[in-house]
C-alpha cells in the first residue's frame, strides 16, 4: 500500500484529521472512530503503491467487518398518534415556497410575453389572467392525474364524447386555462439569465430554484439504508439539445442522462445529477476522470457511514474504490479490464467455465468469473469465494456463484427500479421545452419518493396508483380554484364543492330573457327519484323539481336558495340528503 503522504492526498479534506490520527500517529488520543476496524489495515506497508502489479497477490480477503452507522429511514417521522395525509408527505418536496416560486415566475413570464407580442384576434392567450398558488396546485394535480389516465392527445382529456370522456379534468379547470398555464409555465427569471459563453452560465438555469430545492428535499427527507447503488437514468427526449445522449443499452435510447443514487431496498432516489456535457459541472476536477468525480459528488453526504455502494463498470475503478475505502465506504461493481490499476495477472487469467480467478492487494479484491462469458468484478465488501445460491440446476446439482455476483444482482437494480416505477404513471406529453420534460420527470420522482415514505410510516399501505389518486384528490380539494377561467365546460359536481367558499347569485341572462330560469340540480333529480319510487311502472313527467333563477357563482350550477344551496355544498350525496329531508317533512312517501 502507499506511504502516508500518498494516502493523505487521496483523502477528502474533511477527513484528514481522522486519517492523520489513525495512520500517521500524529495524535496520541485513544479515541476510536465508530464504524472503522483497525485490523483491516494491518497489511499497510510503507513505500508501496497499491496499484502496481507487484502489489497484487492471488487469493481473496476476509470481509472488512465494518458496521453501518448511518441513520436509515424517514427524517422527522410523525410522532406517536400523529397521522400524515398523502398530501402532507408530497408537500415535503413541493413546499409552499416551491409552488410560490413557480407561480411568481409563471406570472412574470406571461406578463413579459404578452407585453412584447401582438396576439391574433382569437388567440386563447388573450384570456390569460395571473395564476395563483391554489390554481398551481390544481395544475400539478391534473398533471399527475394525466399519468394515471392515458389519452392519445392532451385535448382529449376535455372531450365530451361518451366513449372516451374523462369528466374530472373539466370540473377542475377548463381546457383553454390549462393550456394557458402550460404555455406560460416557467421556473426562472429570463431577465437574470446568463448567456452561454459568459462567466456564471449554467445549462440548468432554466430549471431555476424549484429544481434545486426539490433535489435538496430528496436528500433531506429520507436517509438511505446500508446498500445503495449509483447508475444512469434517462429522461426521454429526441429534440435538438447539445447534451442529449444516446444510450444503446437503455430502454430509452435517446434522452437526457441523470446520475442517480438510490436506496437498494426500495428504490428511493436520494440524490441525482443531470448530465449537461462539458459546459456543466461535470469536469475532470480530480484528475481521476469524470465518472470518479460524479460518484464522489453523489456520495459526499454519505461518506464515513459504512455504506455499501454498488456500481457498474462505467464507474468502477481501483482508484475510486480505494478512495471510498479510505472514507469508510465499501463498494462492489463490475470492472472493465482496461482500467488503470487492474492487475495484469487478472487480465491474462482464463478460468474454466464456472470457476473464478481472485487477486487482492490488501485492500481491493479483483475477481474474474467465467460464466457464459468472462465477467470481472472489483470489491471491498466480499471475500471473493464461491457460495451456494440455494438453487439447483436441471440435473439436481447445487448452483454456486461468487459472493460478489449474488450481492451485485440483488442490490444493483435500485436505479432501474426507480425509473420503472416512475415510467408507469409518468406525464409523457410532448413539449418543445426540454426543461419542462425534466421538471415533469422530477415531479414523477417526487410522487414516487412520497409513496416510499408513505409505505415506511404507514401500517396499512395502499397500492401506488391509489396513493397517486389520493394525492390528486387532496391537491385539487386544497386548491380552492374559484376563478372564472378555472371552471370547466362541465359545471357539475366537483372536488371543490364541499371545501371551497361559495356565494349565491342570479343566473346570467340568455337571449332576450333578462332573468333566466333553470331546473335545480338538487331537487330536480330528487323529485324524479321520489316520483319513480311512489309510482312504480308509470312514466315520469319530463321535468320535476323547481326552476330557479339563482346559481352558485363558483360552481355555476342552478340551485334553489333553500334548502338546495346548503345541501349541495355540505352533503357528498346531496340528492339522497334531499330525499331524506322531503320524507321527514312529508311522511307517507316511499324512498
């Protein structure tokens, strides 16, 4: 292994005092760092480079025995007896401040756009009025709902066709209003944007503060368990963009690449970093390669806690695993044989099918396993031996595999699992703005992370689709959308009926009539059902119930002043409530 000065150069600055105390004997304090085992470093030899071929010997190493000292689980869990709603958990990521910033920038962009353009006479953008926090919540709820209810075109969510209609969307927001909010939706102030090529330019500036705050919430709301994985995720995008990538091994071939750190136990995404090419922060700062820097940035909050990190051969390297080991983090992953520091003996080894060749340098274990083809592994977690899988082949023989292969197969799929669960109910509408695509994907990850936290704290969790439906319902109910442009074409029962503020007013005039009259939506159906129950088998009159000149200003439905207005806004089954009231005031009728 390397001398003290070489090792010190590869230790993060915040860990140097601890390193000097343990390895350089510069402190006589006998305090012991929890999670480290001094016996792991008995093989340290002076003036020897761990990456030279002569430092590798054949055979494995005993497991390190390090303990995991991280505080895994939900941060700030509910106290005993406290109940968190689905929306409470979701709002840990989409806080009032985040939504407020979205509203501010959307209104700012809309005002700038309308001031600098002349719209056509029939443009729907001329109907724009500033949005509110409540309306933005309803907008987000509708976006989540569009992942649950699939339509071929976004306009179809407001269709009145009896075969494909989805009445929910029209009761929350009109089509033109939703499209206007989508058109003007913005996350940053264009007036403060830095032009490309100037100091301070960031390719991610279009995502603004909401993006950074939400990613920070991913890290703060949940601490991953011992086993974690880093891999690439993909956001589908085929438009023109200088940092769009092509990944032939991914289900999504073209898109924007994300480096993601996820918990192997449940797929919770704790940290992610969007790849932005050479113009972003993904520069070779350490001299060890960009992938080395990506892993060290993602792992920064979780070093010195005893985590077990799993990576694929895109990231794995002897230098990375050695530096993680020096920061009390173990790692395992597949390995490319042309990586710097890989022993020549392992490159030249050709084990028989089902056999392994194992080498170690006192810290790292390098292994080549001959399966259908040769596969190389690098690990600081495992001993490098064959273990029984508990399964048998067709001939009844026990199946054995290297210990690192079993763990890798078990824990490496965290990022793919996260991507898969997000894609099931993702908002995949087409857009010309790449940053909108990124934001709506982050919204999907936030809903998934909320569901994982919900399962952690709930004794009787529901399915993910049920959780998403409940988040949508609570978002819309809390939104209290009452603006004239927020009302849909279908003015019937909606989710704000029982929760928002409502006022009575006259029906608008129609044609030559100064006072329009319409059938009440409460007593009309109620009287019809009562008549049919009392006169079974007889045809009912075409119109029963009372006609009224009044309506609810917010719901835009005709209602009698007494008692129908109160029943409509206080009873979930307002028709049944009306029938029961009629039976108590006029006994003798059958319900």
